[in-house]
C-alpha cells in the first residue's frame, strides 16, 4: 500500500492553514509547519500535531518524510525557498506571485523541469465548476468568435490609511501589489476560460493612499497599528486595456481600496453568438446572454458538461465555495504527483506567465505606452 504524501508548510498566516486543511482533505500527512519565528513554529507544531523537531524551513525541506513543500510566505521568499525545495527533490506548491521577477520565475520553471518534480501555483479560481462550464462553452464554440473580455477584481481591505499589510512594502511583496496579488488571478482566469492570451496592453496605476502606519507581520489588514508612518511604493488600483492573440480586446479594473467590495472577481466574455459572465461572490451560477433571451446556468445541473461536474463536491442547492476550490486544486496536484495528468492544473509555467504580464503592466504604467507581453518560451 502506498504511503500518504508527507507535507511540509512554510508560512502560517491567513493562507497557511488553508493549505493545511486542503492537504489533509486530499489525503496528505502533515509532517511539519514552520512559522515566522521559533516561538510561532513551536505553537504551530502543537496546534497541528506535527513534528516538534522541525525548527526551520531548512529542517522541513530536508525532512526525510516530506514529499511536498507548500510555500505560503511573503513574496520575496518564494524563489529561494522553492529553489531549495526543488534541489532537495521535493514537489512544490508555491503561492502566487511565483516570483517578484520574470527571471526568477523562469529559473524555477527550469529547475522543476530538470528535477522532474510537480510544481504548481494556486490559481484556485479555475476550480469552480461554473468556471469549467464557461470554459467548455468557449471551447465548443457556443460563444462564437470572442470579441470582448472585461471585468473587475475589487476588494476593500486596504481602503483606509490605518490598514496595513506586509504586501504594501515592495521589499517584501514586489514592485506590484494590487495587480500582482489579485489582477494576476483575473488574467489567469480569463485566459484559462477563453484559451486566448493577452499579447499587448496599456496600464495606469494609482496609489490612493501615499502613506500608511506600518505594522509588523500582518498578512492582511491590521488596523490601528502603533508603528511609524511609511510611504507607500505599491499601487492600490490598476486599470488595464489589452488585446489578445485571438483578436479580442479587453479591460480589467483592479482595486484593493473599493469600500464594500470584499472579493468581487467578475468577468464577462462577449462573443459573436453569446456572452457568459461569472462572479466569484456568486459562484453557483453563470449568466449566459443571447440576442433574443438570456438565462442562468446553475452548478450541479445534469445538463452541465463533464468538465464541470468533475468538480461538483455537493448536490445542487448546497453551495460550494473557495475552500472547495482549494481542496480540488491540491487534490489534483497530488494526483499529478501520483502520475496522473489532471486537466487544467496550474503549473509553474502559468506562474511565470503571470509575472510576465505583471512586468508589462508595470512597464506600461511607468512609460504611459503600450507594451508587448513577452511569450514564455523555454526558460
């Protein structure tokens, strides 16, 4: 009988426990969890029931019972930790952005290929059944020729000057914040659904709050901190106009300072025959528009495609959500480690592409011009 995969998690902010839950639901054996300090690591070992001898990321990567490393740290640590894990022969699940530079992401793609390891990035919105249904509609030609791709990704957790996160600091999160953090999800999703690639874009960035009161250690909002006031060098808002290799045009507005919008990832794809729209805050249904009539498709319908039904965890009428997507993503990653080829699994190459798009957005915003999105060839 094959033993369960041994799992190690580096980083235990908001997303670390999400990875741990998904890993266990997917049949993994949680060996160790490493936090931001020795004391935090000891507390996590007690909380998760993991090996108390694991004291550092280096210990975890070298642990003989660990097969897969999940990296859930601030962005600037992704490349060195993923590189160390791959060189140690581990499979890797690394949070996005995969790297803060395209060269770093390309290096990880090359190392994963050379090591023959499964290396994936949690673009988990791909795993909503309704997203898979929208993708099948585009693949079957139900939409006709895609003409327009548009949408938003809006949040409000940094809308006040008292809100702070390490993500605000370019030294920890990278030169882009709002676009790299959530715009990357939107771009991955619409490319996944339509099968088209963004090839050219022009972008405008805005920092709505030029100063924030710094607070140490916060992955997401920490309010009312007592630290010094610091200048903000990353964007709160991004607006991008783009063209695709399939002849479509599109726009996306990304914001982390939109009051009342908690996680409004929304897109619409308008074709010559029909349109389809998806909202992450209402993921149980798709809006499908036609010239003469429109309708709502619900998750779990017997008429939905097999590609969609594969991700139905519950009967229709029992809402599924983000955690179900995360578990489906991790489950597919572990299936890939076992030798299967799950369709639509986001690999390091997808993370590299995302960083390329982010770099084009930053370059366009600096120059105020149009920029080509460089294709990702051989790393």
